[in-house]
């Protein structure tokens, strides 16, 4: 029974049973029942520290010489196609592609329990509790398939062979630029340096071409010397179909050649598989190719270790007993001129189209397999598609990688705010044959694309908005929707109840997803159901004071009583978004109703839930503080509704001075550069930040009140003492939006440092299991840093950079295109803004520029051009702290076009 399921029965059992069910919390939640708040108000950070956060720096690079490679696992497959990692030395590992992950059976990337000393005693930590944070998975321990590359050449008359692995080279560096990586191998006594670049096609706004079960590896050989070098390269891949089975006596492995797009491809499968096993998650096929006309195939390597100069071409079909190792290879021979380079590319695909049987029982959509299974029949067809579309897939992937990194913002910041979208390229998410998007909270843990977790994420809605819109229509207003009440079941088929924060989050995401559309059709066709969902939120205000007060499930897995600032604020933000959507669809009566609710609720929240420093939880008048709650403590999400307002460019729901005060209180009371003293005295939390690491604690008791969290605390109290990166990213994004730039960068940086490769996998932010969905909130900090706003149906785009506004450059995405925005404002009253489209198209009616009080409203002092063609303005005005340029005729930008706006 998982912790969320257990909640259903928590009131029926005693403490002794709870302790036995939850060893991580046992004997700790209540043992030290009166800890003193011990987070220092002064953070001990110097001006030099803050200055360093703003420096552009260098691309994130991890090194063998610093022992930084062993934990690295960058997802390198397509979206929703399982997890394949590329390690720090360029070898593939994990191979979580066989549909094994499932709640309570196999959770996380490595299903192991570990022991952790919490400061008082040893406790057991499960995968969903952070075992991979305490003891990160090591690539060498989970490299389950034979795969690699070897290079052979003469050095001083002797044949020298180096595999592309850490221990064969003096130095190996891993440059992280997700969705690509660049690994460099060098040795003083070897005439070649080698560069390996790996990625799966990843093209924002194109989820179809970004969802191929495939990875590509591109090797560049660099001759360092002054004479030509003869070199032989062999790349190999194991037949991994049904890998690890012990129950196959009559099954054979098969490796054979086929030609696709004028390229030789090795195909891997198994023959004589029992009927029952053909329905298993590990039944399918794989394919391997070298995209080089001179490549010589070998259907089965016979000798180990691999000696490229001795590998013989062998095109004969290979059939072996299942117990035998079957590894195919491609070998290429080259002569590389002095100081020259040579490139060789490889691709690997897989096809395992049988979702976990329990998924099929719960989800009708899972019964027909995956989206890639409906598109292709086997791994060979995947490779064939890639080969026939290679130029487009690769050029657009590289274009995005270059666009993302072509920025004035710090490399470390760009890395941390984007990297969590990699969860879509793991076994944490699926896209079924019907097109339905679905996800766990973390790999194999907590089912149902949970509304109260997934609502924090900002990256998918900006990078792959079609996936979010699918989630809204098919799940939230589809299988999870209760048409009689408007309730949205927070785990769809896996639950029967709504969660109030998840409900509000769906409404807010609807508004964002509408903004990320090119027209209003998405909103219009969903408005009747969405209106019911909004009405459901309105109905949860029992005393009609504009503050939600109906006890209901929330993301902290408990039902809280009373008026809770973060719930009230989130609901107010959702109702305000509903008012804006009602206006757009012409529902004036409902718009008025929503606006009046927000007006009343905002006034009451500011007057009744703000204690002069931060927002609180007012107890239910009848129940008092009997149940678990945050009450007078300082809670991380207290102004989360206002944070959402900033993400979707709508007016705030709270007084600005109160909001800033609340954020400063979080910095003062909840943030520390060393969580060690806190977590050692406030027990019961899961280890997502350790002694010596910085973080923002979920909930603190700065007034040291007795029974601060209620008279009858339950196991969920442990959450209050944790640092969960998704919540932290939400606060960082909000701080950035409100101008607390130093604090925002610091909070983001300590999360980044917690996930440094010397400590653990930098591509895996953990909460309840690996690659946790909430961590995709990190992209919101990037949105805030750019001051980005966009409304596709209205044709509006805007920027108000929070750092480096005098010379600023950053990427942006819209409904149908993406590109680069740049501005230069080095002299008062003078400014040049440019929008350069790198992909797709962008239709604009207005351009908004924030923090522009010094710029003239005289249109004669302004030049606007699309490429070399002048653009005429119909209006230039200053509204709500921003300049708005309205174009006389709609501007249509296409790939390669530039819109230039210049004040003289």
C-alpha cells in the first residue's frame, strides 16, 4: 500500500500500524516534538557570491579528472519511450524500456532501499522517499547491455585500441546542453581526440518528431598531428529483446541485415517466443545502424574485447540460443589527414509496445499500446523514418539547442531551468496509441497524471503545448471529469475524489494553454465543461466570503480544515483566469460573477489571512486546530496563486506589498545555505536535501508555537520538514517575477548545486521517485527572468527582462514558432529590440515592452521593420507599466525573419 492509498484508511488505524507501514517516518515524526526554529536570518552570502550568479560563465562541463562522471544519466531517447541514459563517458545505460515500472512493484530507476542516518537514528529510505538521492545510481552498476565504440590506430608502430569509456583516456569531459550532450576524449600519447555528440530528435512544438524511440550518436575523429592517420572504428550493440529472461528454453535470438533508405541496418528480435511472453513488456525489437556508406556490418561479434582492426564483415543472419550473447556491429576504416577531422554517425532504435498489464487494467487507452506503436510496426520502421527524415530531424534539434544557448543569461541558469523537461523522455510519461498523454508523478510512483502535482510544471506547456492541451481535454475534462458537479478527479481512473488545488491548477493551465494556442478554438470547444469546473471551485466557498473553505484533498496528501492562504490564493487566481476566458468567449454574466468573487476574496485574504509579515492558515471556526495544517507557520506555497498570475500575465490577486513581504519571510525563515541543522532537529522528512546543502524548507515555525501544526498531527507532517525542488522552483520563479532577483538566483543555484554530477545525477530531480514531474516548475523561473508574456489568439508578445536588460538575449517559444529575442538599452531613451524566428511562424498584432518609462511615445522617434520592410503602427501607448505597440496590419514572421523595433 503506498502512502497516498494509506491516507484513505489512516483514520481507522492506530499509531503503531502507521509506524509499521511507513518506516521512514516511524519513531521520528513524534520523537522530538518541540524542535526550535533554527534557520539563521542572515544567510552569510557576500556581494561576490551574488555577483557570481549573474556571470555568463561557461557551458556546464563535468570531468573525469574531478571524478564527476559516474552518476551522470542524461535521458537520450525520445519522449514517452522509456528511459535510456547516456553516461558521463558516452556509454548507454539503464535501458528502462521494457515496461516494468509500476506503483508498488518497481519504482524509480533503481528499486532499492537504503539506510540513512537522519540525525537521530537509521531509517529506511525507499525509491519514492529518495533512495537515489542518498545513494545515486552508478552507471557501471546498471549498464545492462553490451554497447560501445572502440578506435584502433598505430602509435609508434604498435596497434593501440581505445574504447570510448572513462578508463581508456587521460581526460573525458561531458558538456551538458540538454537535449544534446558533447563528450570529449583525449590522451597525450594518442594521435586522435574524439568528440561524441548524442541526442534523440527534440524539436519544440513538434511532439511527434520528438517522440521517437531512438537515440543517435555522432562521432568526430580529430587528428592532432602533422601526418595522416589510419583509423578503424567499431560500434556495437547487443540484441536486448527479452533481456534478462531465465525462462526461455526454446527461444532463439536473431540478428539480421536489412536495407532502409540505402543504409544497412541490423535488426534484432527473438524467434519462437511463447504466446504468453509475446504480451510481455520486454517483447519487441531493436535496430542498429551506422550511417556511413563505407560501414561494414557484422551480425554477431565473436571476440572480446573488441579489436576493430580484426573485426570481419559478416552479413549472414545470426541465430543463437537465447542464453548466448548476441552483439552486432558496424566497422568503418578511415584515413584522416593531418589536422583534419572525420565524422561517423550511428543510430539505435527500440520497440516495446506492451504497456504494463496493470496499466491496461486501469486505462482503456493503454490496451492498444503506445503512440509510437500505432505509428510504426517495429524498430526497423523507426530507423527507416529517421533515415528518410534525418536532415530535418537533426537540423531542427541542433537549431533548438543553439537557440537555447544563444543567450546572455548564465549557462548554469539555462541548464537548471530547462533540464527537467527531460522527465518527458523517461519512463515517467507515456503517450498511448489513442494520442492520450499520461504520467506518473515520479517514475513508477503515484499514478494518474496527478492534477495537484503536474499543475506546478511550466516547461511542457511552453515547449510541447499540444501535450498539455491533450491532457486538458482527454483527461481533465474527459475521463477525470464529473459532469454533474464539475469536479475533476485528481488521478482520473486511479481516484474517486477531486483535489482543490489540482482543480484550480487545471483552470490556470487552461488559460496558459489557451494563450499558447494560435486561435481560440481550444477554449471555445471546452468552455461549457471548463465553466462547470470553475463553478465547482466557486461552490467550495461555504460562507461566501471569497475564500475557499471546504475541506478537500491537496498536494500534501491531507484534507485540511479552514481557510488556507495558499489554497485560497490559488483558487482566486483560477477564478480570475476564468473571468478572462469568459470575456474572450463572450460570457459576460459569468465574467462579472468571477470578477466579483475575486474582488471580495482578495480583500478578505489580504485582511484576514495576512499576519503583517506573511500569509497564514485560519482554522475552521468549529474544528479549531484539531487537524494537521500550517496555521501560523510560514508555508512555501502561501502566495502560489500570485505566482501563477505572473506566469500567465494577469493582474495579481493580492496586495503587492503583502506578496513581497511574504516572499521575504520565506527567504528569512525557510531558506538556509545548510539544511543540516534543521533536518537533524525537525525529523520525519524525506532526504531531498542533505547536511551541507542549501534549500528552502517547506514549512517552518518561526514563532516556535506549541503544537504549531495542529493538535493531532499525522504522518504528512514529515513533508513540512523537507526541501522539495518543485516547490522551491515555484518560489524562485515568483521571486524573480517580483524583482527579488538575488534571492531567486540563489535558490535556483542551490538546487543546481545539490544536483552537481560530483554528488548525483544532474538530470534527475527527485521527489516521490525519480524524474519528478513537479520539478518542471523550473522553467517558470526562466519565463520570469525574461518577463515573457504571450497570447497567441490575440497576437500579443512581450518581454520585461529582470536581469541584464541593458544587453539581453534569450530564446522564446510561441504557439507555432520559436526563436530569439534581444534588446539593447545602454543609453536612456534609446532602445533596440529584435525578434528573430528560428522555426515555424509567428503572427503578431502587438508587441509589449516592460520597464520602459524612458522610451518615447512619439511614433516619429520609432522605427519598426520586418526584415527590410517598414511596419506601420496604429497605436503606441503606455499601460500598466509597459509600452504597447499595436501594428496597423498583422505581422507574420516566418523562419529566418526578424522584427526590429528601434527607438532613436
